[in-house]
């Protein structure tokens, strides 16, 4: 073997050895803010985020109501998947809103203590991570916006350091559940905070009810997750059974669509249109060409293409 051949082979081996590290560096740095435990889509969205080859999930923050109870649920799901490398930070507790149904999901983790949230409050944790990774963090929020609203007000210096904000939020026009726009749940429960988040000078994309209400889990698709036999499939099926209150109950994949948009911008929508939006005092997301800020709105979901992608990701071994 010539000296030149040895040098070439050495360089090849160095490149191969460096590939995993390089791939790791190209993953999207993500923080997920969630109100896990009320609707079922939050837990299924967290599992989806954990299985994403595109995401480097740097932390989970928990918002709305009994945040400590919600955090315990997130911690158990992370523990079951062997992901105790992902910290969970608890947001401030807010007054409880009477649910439309009993939240039996919380019983899944009521006695769980093997993995606990960090001591740092959610807003301080968000600010710290963003400062350590300027212009690299994608914030994904799929619940009421107490944590992000507090972040904007308490740490305004971090706003220009955020790469992108993706929200499951808002109602612009008709949707599968209503012929007219409505005050969307995540906005209505924290109107002042939503106003601050929508008005802040960072790039915001929303996936509104106009899109999410058209994407529901069919029985055959649920069977595929349940029959996958993976730790995630078992956990998601357990949570879904606790959430289901009648045989006709079907999950609407609100939050998962927002995570999909963060992973693959524009891929699962017929159009993503920039609109001048503001949140009014009643929780409506209004198109306001005078006072609104530019927000990218994802519309016309490609339901079947998205579901094929989603199910492949959550059932992967």
C-alpha cells in the first residue's frame, strides 16, 4: 500500500467517524410547550416529537391549570421511552377551567416519581436555552400561551434570538366543527398572553382549526399504532383509552400537525399564506390589515400524506 493510499484511507475513515456528529449538529433544536393531559393529542404529539429524526428536543415546558400534574404525565412518557435526557420545566399554575370531560389521563401518572421535572421554572428555562442557542431554537407551542406570553414580557431580549415560533392556535375562517371563526381554545384560555405572542417581533407560523379539524384518527390507523408493540405504541394506546369517553370518540390531530409543520415547513398543506393577524379581547384571531402583525397561516391540510408520515414516525422501532 502506497503512502498516498494510506492517506486517502485515513481521510475516508475520519469522514465516516465524523458523520454521526455532523448529522447531530444539523438536527433542528426544538423546545415544546404543551398542556398535556387535557385533550389526547398532546401526549401523542410529544411521542411524535421524540421519534422525529429531524428534532433535537432540548426540553418540554408545561402550561395551563395544574401544571405540576401535567408535568408528571410528560415525565412518565419520557421515562417510558428512555428519554430522561429531556428536561421538563413546570409553568405557573393558573385557575382551572372546567373541562368538557374528566381528565382520566392524569391517573396514568398519579403515583409516578421515577423521573421528575427540573427546579427551574418554565419561563426561566426557555430564556436560558434560547440565550445559549441564539437564532437556533424553534419554539413549538400546542397549548394555551401562558409560558410564551410570560417569556415575551419578562425576557424581551430573547425574542429576536428565536429562529421560529410554530403554534397550534387560532381560527381564521370556517372549519369542520364550525361554519364561522371561533375563539380557539389555546387562545381563549390565555388571551392577554396570546396577544403578546402574536404581536412580538419574531417569525410566527400558526396551524389553526381551519386545518386541524379535518384530520382525525381512523380506527385502522389506531390499530396500526397499537399493534406496533413498541413502548411508545403501548403508552399512546393507554392514554387514548383513558381519554376515550364513548365508542365514537376519535382523536383530532391538532397538535401533531403543528409539529409536522415545524419538521417540514409547508409539506403537509396546500398553501401557507402570510396574513396580518391580531388577537382581540374576546380571543378571536382577526385579520387586521391596519394593526395586525404578519403571521404565516397553514391551510388546506394534505390529510393522507400527513397521516402516512405521522404513523410511520410513531410506529418506527
